[in-house]
C-alpha cells in the first residue's frame, strides 16, 4: 500500500494498479461507504447492531436496532426489555438498486438483537424482548408481522450471527443467560432448527437444544493464560462466550466436514482478554432428531478456544461457493483490546487459517467506530452494514450511524 504521506495525486496514479481498491486521502480501503441511518438524538438514541439479508429479486433488506434512554421519544412500540428502561425498537429499510438508494419500511418492531434470514419466499426476523420472539415479512421486507413468542422463558441474547440454510432446514444459535447472578457475559449458546416450509413464527415449528454452559471449559483454559482484562465499556470479572454464528463445512477435504450433513460449526466471540481468540463448538442434529451442542475434535484433541481474527468483538462469516472460501468481516485490533474503529475483511479455506484481505472502513476517531458488522454475498460483491459513529457519537459503543459498504469484485482480493 502507499505510504501514509502519499499525496492524493499519487494515489490517483496508483489506482489502475489496484483496481479493486478505493483510495482516499492518507488511507486505502477496499469498500466505499454510505450512511443509511442516522440517530435523531445522538446523546440518547443509539443505533446498535444492524442485520442484512438479500431478499427476493436482489432486494437488500437491512434491520437496525435502536436503543438508549431516548427511545421512549420514538414513535411506535418498544420492547419490554431493552438496553435501557425505555426498551428497544427495530426499524427496517430496503434497497432495489444494490444500496444506492434506500426506502424506509413502516414497520416498528418491539424487539432487540435481531437476526435476519430468508426461508423460501419469506423473510424472517428472530429477536427478543427478554423472551424469544419472531416476525415475518411476506412482501420482501416492506411490512412485518407482530412479533410472536418462540419461548416465553427469559432471558435471551444475541447480536446478528450467521444462519445456516441447508437441505430444507434453517439452523441458528440464540443465547440464554446462565442466571441473573452470573456476571456479564454470562450466556451459553442454544441451537435452534426449523423447516423452511413451516411458519417459523410459531414455537411448535422449532427444535431447541439444551443450553451449553461454557463455564467448565473456560475454567479449564485459565491455566493457559485465558482471563479477562476489563475494558472501557465492558467491565467483566469473568470470561465468557457470546454472539454466535452457525457455519456449514461443504468441502470433504476440510476439517469438520460431515458427510451426513447433520452437524454445523458454531463460532463465537470470546471475552478472555485476548484480541484474536474465539471459540468453536459443534452443533449436532442427533439420530432421533433432537439437537445438541458439543466439542469439535481435531487430531490433537478437543477444540474450544482458537485463533479467530478480531474475535474479542462480534464478527460475521459467509461462505462463497465459487472460491470455496469463508469470508469474515471483523474488527482489527491494533492496541486497545476494545478497539472499534477499524473494520477488516479476511478469508479462510477451513475456518482455522485466516488471511487478511483488506480494510473495509476506518472511523474518523476513537468514538467514530466501524464495528459489529454484518455481511452478505451477492454476485461479485460483498455488502456490509456496520454499527458506526461520527464526531457526534456518545462513544465507540453507543453509536449514532448505520453505514453501508460495498466491496466490489471481492474475489480479486484473494492472493
């Protein structure tokens, strides 16, 4: 890449050498950026983690989680449980021109921590309000049903992880709190599965595993140095795992491939005090149809804590069948353990070995975060939505923007 002191004219002359790179003053990124949502009140209404899905006919649908003490000033219903007493609200927007212009849905959905996915001709949103909820759209993301209850036992948690849709079934992870007295981030993954031909807003159409309690595994890892370093926004006295993605291994030559198609890999953020350490588990559909979560096995034993770039914060992964690679958007940690300013893209053939592909975005300041992103692959492009901020953001965690990033011809980034 050019030196940081390179002039704009020099960068312009270099552009033909790097046709897939967007050049700007003093830095180089692999994507353009567009603000698609802005807080009406940055000091008390925060735009939290966004979700993105490609709907029907190439439409892009984005959901944004609004939280903060000022949410009570927003029109429409709010969740009964939220980041603050006022609750949270999900808002939706959609684009039919690959992100150039956006329209707002009239929906105001009283949930938080949403996951979006497509099942057949229907778009679904799973979220929670303490209890686990689901909503559906039968008009390609414009209107959404009133949330229905999937599980009325609190308390749940997530942050827009990847979903597996395969062989007529959708499989995802939501997380359940280990107990009210357990310190943050005291949650464990619960595997969920439903058939895409069924109405997935109905509780009876889902199967659930038992909660996987990570505490014994985390305790066993402590002698190797895993611990928690309190950070600016998350002061935790105990290690934990959270914000899971569900990924299927398609290549028979790769580790964790299941020829019967009955298992998936669960990858999670790990709050351990290390910036590039995450967790890998195995989600299993048992012969009797029940679900369970267990350990992945390698030649040298069980796998639990492992290297995942930026996995001290939330990441998102998509599989590209053309390159047979997994692509991940994640935070790049350069110093501060809780750094949220730099958003990066990496790829892997097997979920174990990751190669840096480039920087997606860099925020204007420490408070101007670019983090907690979600992505989808469409044609030759990757579309990313990021939880972002500018000079008006309250801090790097409580953001005031949602930004949209298009990585054109992303396969050219492979080297």
